[in-house]
């Protein structure tokens, strides 16, 4: 926390939070667009419900407003690290299923993957500013999909993207929460921005 | 000689040895090599190459390192740069690689004569890459989700080598593949970038001589975005006539970037854009209402955007869209003016009311009609007359008076404020002063000095003055607080405009003040045609016509007349432009002049056609001055001559018209032929048919009558007498008469004066009349005249001379007055002679005329002789005369005398030996 007290660290934290919020907002927008593309390309119905997705951290949480900043960051980091692996797997699956010919879905997935990775970097930086440092990746392997059928894989992908969209919303709120002086560990004020 | 052949043979052996060695050793084996092999060298550095000879070659050809020659291309490297390291290795050193070229060869000089290449390398000289500078990047939005980033940099100096550039970028936790430029060395485009994460970007340049990296650029790509411009722009009319509402779509997500905007607009037809205040549209939006527009006006709109915080780049302007504001009622009344025609009747006016259509920004819509109200100020009781007009003019016939005219323009929204024009009975108010014009910026400015009174407004009238068209009046109104304005119209250059300024007062109008002006002047399109009105000896009056207005192209400032003679210098005379006539003076008489005329404006002049004229030889009155005195002198001379003649009339009369005694009045005494003459003339009657002779006079001068003559009259006779006295000839005097009258010796036959005086005291005349004279009955009588009239000199002289020509010759008597056949020989009967002449009867009349002339000549000759005092001269002349008579054309020689040859007898002739020749 000592590092967070310095003005430069406060500015850095604020900058990271601000850009993180906007990145989360863009990521959500892109994921929403990707969902449309994904549903279209995979031949799914947009109204289909996916209840539980294996390996996908849930965005919903009880007592969200009671969480600390660090806790929020850690949960976000764990989620996005998971999404990074899931999206990489989706990208691989998509390339196997649709091939390189699908010029719309692949790049969009890759772009979202990059954003997830960038957001994870943001979270790690914020955690470093919290003098805690990011936890090491424990090598949580992506779930094996071989046992799933093709349709189930498509549904699984749909579930991942929907959950990512949820997480994008939550992450923006978490970072906005972190920028608030009362709740954040930093005293640097920042304008409330919606994703 | 032998040593030379030996040397050549040795050289050939060496060459064959090298070749055979190479062949025997294989195709790839040579006698040496160069180290380093194909080096890449930095420009300006030093370089050393080694040529290493194979040991095997030494044995075959006695080749050693000291025989090595280095060459660059075909140029031998100076041996100062060589160094023999050992017997098989030679090095060459270059202090500056810029002098190097490809190939660098190692050659051997066998026995100092034959050069053989051992090895060669290619040398590449270049520079290491410089550090790329000025790296900058921009993200061009290509679509809603595509954001390629293009970075550019300065690659630095040319390296002359194959240099590769790479754009490198990375996140702190993640590397990305390099961007390799295509077809360029100073830019590269990353296909997609992610925002909100700092990206480290740098450029790496590398070639054979080294590698260089630019300074890294750390940026969030969101900060360098040039977004796509908003699209689907639409313009809608608002409720208010001054508002238009714009709507558009943004093509960048608000999650990515919050935008601010610029909106520009302009009236259709204008070129200048106006902008909505940026602070009004500095927040994200998709619509905006533009206010403060003009009613019923078509506008063009365009919009652009950029990141809200101003970091990044503005997008391009969007496509343009137009919109029209709704109508509003006209903002002002139309300017109105009038032309009053009083020519028909002073008491009744024809008033041409005219007003200008409102400008679009004044009309605020489509003008449907104009309402004109005319109210007579003099008669307050009469109601105003109203007219609804669709045109912009109205012609009224009004009695002379003061009127107030009101014009209102109306569109579908409403009516304009009224425009009022007061038409006074007379323009009695103060006019403007000092109306002047000034061309400025392609327009014509009109200025004036305002009168002292308050002026409501001014009306400026103008029209184009032309010969080919009427003066069509244009006009404009200006507020009363200005004293100058530009004419609002199509003012053409080189045209004359008549500009009139009227001041309008609240209660009247001032008279107009006019001025002529040109927007731009030019040389006249032609020059004046000059011609002469009057040409004198030393002056000429030239006239010309003024150029027409269309030909002037400007104000004629002056005329210049150029005139010259054919070979003389040209003289120029400047003439006032108001004149149409000029008198050239000091001209040379009787000289051809060429004259032309130039008309000048401020911009130059143009010459008219040449005109030529010739000055007169004599001036006015000169001929009269010459002729009149000459005539007067002539008259004077004539008068003097007349007077002289009058005074000397007796003398003249004596010589010209001698008094011929009338034989009919003479007294015939003691001489009447007793013998009838019939028998004498019988033969003559036969010889001379009737009509051949009209009259024959025979004059015999008696010596006694001499006293009755004046001394002067008798003077020639004296001379003749003297002549006669000296001659031996015996003349019969008047041969004819002696022939026909008396055979006795006449006085002229006498050589002695006393005898002459005794016998010739009287003159005997005899007349032979064959035909009647003047209806008188011819009387064949011989009468003797007692007249004292002296004989004509010629007659007497001829007679005398004939008598004196040759004493031995037969005496001849000539009757000159009455015929050519009057030659008479005293020794021969006259009729015999007449008989000889008879064949010439046909030419009698001609001969008669000639004889008359000869007679006159003889008389004039006699006058001349009178003046002569030398007797000898007279004698010569007389002799010549006599001889002239004897001179006969050869054709007549030996023939009887021809009548027509008689005048020739007076021409001088050569006196033949022997004297007189009978004719």
C-alpha cells in the first residue's frame, strides 16, 4: 500500500482504472457483437439459454458491494485469466470447425482475446500497485472438450462469450468502485465513468 | 633480336604453364585467391586485401608475390599501396573505401611483360543504417471494428546496401509479430490494434554493416485514432424559419471513443463556410439543430468528429447534405423609383413606377405579388388608388402634382414593410454636389458631396451610353447617411455610363447631378477620319467627325494630327478634343501631304486612315495679282499702240492701205486709143475665157506727178530711180500698159533723170476690164488716169527691178494685183504671153490668191526697205527679190510660167551665171 500512496502511483492507478473501465466497456461491446456473429456463424438461436458452462467463472456474486478492492481485482484477474484460456481454446476450435475461411469470427475472437489479455494486464498492474502483486497462474488447464459433441461445443462457446460479456460489465463496475476515494485504497479522485 | 624472341617464347611458356596448371588442377583451382572474399565495406573506412599465391604455381612459372599487380576494374592500383608479406602473399591497402570499385583483381606480371589475372573479388561499399527518427503512428478507422495502425519514420541516409526495416510493437506482457514494410522503407501498417493498453512501438533497421533501432514510442492506440466521419447525415426543416435540424450516425462505438463534432454550413452558391460554435457540439450526440439561419434559404451542411478530449485526429468531413429553411414574411419593402415622362403634356405625367425584386435574403420566400398604392398629396380627400402587380413596374398617367407611392411585397407568409416614394411636383430641393466616380476592384464607385439638408436616401441612376442602343436606365437606392457606393450592376469595361445622383428628402426631391464614367478605359477602337475642307497654298483646313461613343472606349483627351510630305519628317499637332476642324499652316506649296489623326484616351491612342492632299501652287489672289497687271499692261500697250497708230495713221495707212487712185476718176487726156482695140483683144478674148480675169489694172506713173507726192512717198522712188539709173535695163514701166497702150518709151525706160522728169511728170493708169466689176458693165476701154496716187512700192519696185535685172533680158511687166498670168514682156505681145499661160487656167484662182499674198509681202518688204539707208543693201534685197522671181522650180524650168509658182519667185535664189533667167 505504500506504493499507492505516492502521487505517481495514484495517477498510475487512476489511469489504469480509467483505461480498464473503457477497455471493459469496449470489450463488452465487442463481445456483444461477437455473440451475434457467433450465433449466426454457428447456426445457433440467440434466444437459446445456456445455464452452466464448465470452466467459466461466474460473474454474479453475492455481497458484491462488500468486497474489497483487492478482492475485486483478484476475482477479476482469475476470471480473465480463465477467459484468456477459454477464448484461446475457442479460437482453436473455431479454426478447426470453420477453417481459415471464416474471416469474420476468427479475427473477432482474436480481438476479444487480445482485449481479455490486456485487461488481465491492467488487473495485474493494479495489483502490483496494491503492493500485493498478481498471483501466479496456477496453470489451470482449460477444460477438455473432447467429450462434448459439436453442438455442445457451440453452446459451450456461446456460454463463454455470454459470461465474458457479464464479466465485462462487472469489471467496469469493479474498477469504477476502485476509483471511488472511500472504497478504493487510493485517495486519488476520478470521474465516475460508465462502461 | 634473338633475346627478344627468347623473351616472347618464355612468356608464352609461362602462360601455357599457368593454363595447363589450371586445367590439370581442375576447373576450380587457380594460382591464388584474395582474402577477404566479396567483402561489404563501410564507406570511408580503410580496407586491406591479401592475394595469396598457391605454392604449386611457384614451381611451374616462377611466380612470386613481388610480381602481383592489383587492379580496380582496369585501373592499376599504385604500387605504394602494395606490400609483399612473403613470397606468396601480397597485400593492398586502401585508406578510403570510396576509391574502391568492383572488381578488385589480383594479377601477376610474368617476366615483367605478360599480365595474367590470378583472382578477383567484388567489393560492396555502403553505410550502416542510421537510427530511424521521427517515428509517428496513426490509427485509421476503417470500419466499426477495424483499426489498422500505420507508423511512419525517417529511415535516415541511403546506405547503398540492402537494408531491412521492421516495425516492432509490444505490450508489456505480450509481444506481437513484427510489421515488415512492403514497397517502402519508411512506413508500415499494423492490421489491428487494441485500445486502452499502452503499446510500445519502435523501428529496427539492419543491413550487412549493422543494425539500428529508433527510440521507442509508447502510446495507447486510442489516442491516435482518426475516426470515420459520421454518416447518413440528414437535414430537416424545423418549426422556425431560421432553424434546420441535423441528424447523423457515428461509426465508432461510444464504448471505444466519445466524440465531439464540428458542423459547417454555407448557403448554396456561396463558397465560404460557416461553423457551428464548437462548444455547442463538444459532447457525444447524433443530432443538432442549427439556428440563426435565413428563411427560405438552401444550406449545405457537413460534419466531422474526433475523440472528445481532443487527443487524436479529426475525421474527414462527411458527405454534404442540403436543406432549405421555411419561408418567412419579407423583411423589407422593395426599393422603388420612377421615371416621369412630361413630353406629351406638361400638365399630365406618364409615371413609370419601377421597383426592384427583393433579394432572396430579403424576400424570405416566393413573392406572390406587389401592392402599389398611389396617393395624391395635393387632394387629401381623394382616396388612394391601389394596384396589385405581379411585375416590378407600373405605368401610370397622373396629372402634374405631388404623390406618395407605397409598394408592399407579399409572399405566402405575409407582407413586407411598405416602401414609400414621394413624387414631388418639382425637384426643388438641394441637389448633391461634386459627383465623381472611381473604378475600384472591378467595380465602379460613385461618390458625391451631400447637401446640407438631411437626406432620407439617395437614388443613383445610370445607363450605358451607346449609339446602338437606347439609354436603359438602371438604378439603386442608398441610405441617406452615405456619400458613396458601388454601382450594383453589370458594369462593363470600355463603356460609357451616365450616372445621375438624386437626393430624396422627406418632403421632396433634389434634382439629379450627372457624370459620365468608365469602369475601365481603353484605346479608341478607331481613329478619326480626317479630310480637308479647304486646301490653299500654305495651309489646309482639316475637318473630322468626333468618334462615336462606342468607338471612344474612354474619354477622348486629345487629338493629334500627324502630317508629312512624301519624304519629309512627320509633324504632330495636338488639338483640343472639342474641335472638329483645324488649319494646318506653313505648308509648302504644290506639295503632296499625308495626314492622319489619332484620338487619345487615358490608355492610349489609335490612328485613323491616312488622307493625302496637295497644296495649291498659287495662293489665293496670286493669280489675280499676276493676271490683272498683265492684262492691264497689255491693254496699256494696246492703247499705246492704238494711239501710236492713230498718230501715225497716215504713215501706216500709206504703207498698209495705200491710197489707190481711182482710175475711174482720173482724167484721160490725150490718151485714147485711136485704134479700136477689138482686133487687138480678139485674140485675148479667145485666150481668156470669161471669168479668168476679173480686173487688170495697169498703172503707169508719170514722172510729172512725182511732185505731187510727199517726199517720203517718193523716197523709194528715188532709190529706185537711182537703181534704175545704174542699170542698163529698159523697162517699159508698166509693161502691160505699155504693151497695150503705147509703144513709146515709158518713163521707166529712161536712164536719164531729166528725161524722166520730163516724160514722167504724170502717172498714167490704164485699166483693162474684162468682166464687170460690181455689176458694172465691163467696159473694155483703156483710160488714162490722172490720179496722183503713188504706185505701190512693190509694184513699182517689181517693175523697176524687173527693168533693172538684166539689161539684155527682155523687159517684163508683172500685173500682180489681178492675176498670175500678168507677166508681160515688152518685146513680146502680151497676148502672146497670155497664150502661153492659157493651159494653166485651172489653177488661176489659186494663183491669184498666192499672188495677193506675194504682193503684200512685197509691200512689207518695201516698208522695210524704206527704213534702210544703205542703197546697196536695198539693191541686194531687190535683186534677191528679182532673182526670186526668176527662181523657178526645176519642174517648171523650160515651161511657161505656172500661176501657182509665182510666190516662189520671191524666194532668194542663186543667181546663175548670166543673170536673169527668163521665166
